[in-house]
């Protein structure tokens, strides 16, 4: 993360504590230090720490009780679809079971969403999907600009379904797209170029081809899952 995008204040405290929790450095049922102790450790005010703990509590990571302190909650209580939690998971080595569950969710949601988008997309939405594809091609998925365009590509497809509940998943799906891509490009072997599969999906949506849109999405996700799983194996390989 660059200095220009690094969070500050309570967001930075929440991020650092959140990463420690979701990567297993701080185990469930652990009692965290007091607000005063964390403030001394971090060189910040208790108000900053208090706001950071509120953020983590809202995401289901911790629970505070009078006289009992602040405890890390069980993993089953975490809001794993929260974009911040997803980002923090990928700061370390996400468990293979998490990767499997993540792509299983995407495989349930996104092929059906692509079918709907092929039926109901507007010309404006199609143009935005095409523009995102152009930016991905121009910058490459290994760059922040290309990764942002990739998120936009998938976001507009969900938007084009016209289903407000599917659109509400855009933040989570976008985070999954971004962080699996970043994770793959950190590793020793470069992932396969997925831009051709994105192009096939765009073409199917442009033709209002529902079956083609579903098939292109399934293939795109299959390749992404394989490359992400391969990246997990690469993490143990020497640089």
C-alpha cells in the first residue's frame, strides 16, 4: 500500500488490529489490551482507539462488555463479506477453505447476474462495461489502474441486472475481484491473462446472449480460482 492511500487515525488502528485478528495473529476468545494500553502502544488518543474498536465491532470481529474487556469473537460471527475484512484476509495467506468458499459464492451469483445483464442492460451500461474493458487492456491487471477497471467491469454487470439486492453485493464482489487479482500478481508465477475471457463476456452481453454470458462468466471464474489456488501453493516456494 502506498503512502498516498494508507489509512490514517482510527482507520489505520482498525486496519492493523483487523489484520492481526483475521490472519490468526490474535486468536478468537483473546481479550484485547485496554483502550489506554492500545493508545500508549500506538501513540494516539483513546478516542482514536475507541473509534477503531467500534469499527471492528460493527464488522463482527470483536465484542466489548463492561468489566469483561474487549474479546475477539469466533470466526463464525465475522462479516466475511465486508470489503475491509476481505482485504485484510489477503494481507496474509488466506486459508484454502476461504478461497474455495469465496469462489463458490461468486460461481453462484455472477453467472446468473451475467445472464440478467445480457437481457436488461442499457446501451449506457454496455458502454461503461466496454470502457472498463478498454482500461483493463490498456493498463494490464497487474496495475492499480487495471485492477480498478476490473472492479468497475464487474460492478456495472451487477448494476445492469436491475436487481437491487444483487447490486448490494457489488462492494463484496468488487473486493473479491480486486484482492484475488492483487494476491495472484504478488506471487512468483504470473497468472494467466484473463482479459480475453472478459472480452468474451462483454461480447455476449452486447449480443444479449444469455447462455454465452453465463458460459463466459463460468470460464472466467474457473480460471481465476485455479490461478488463485496456484498462488497459494507458490507462497511456500523460494523467491
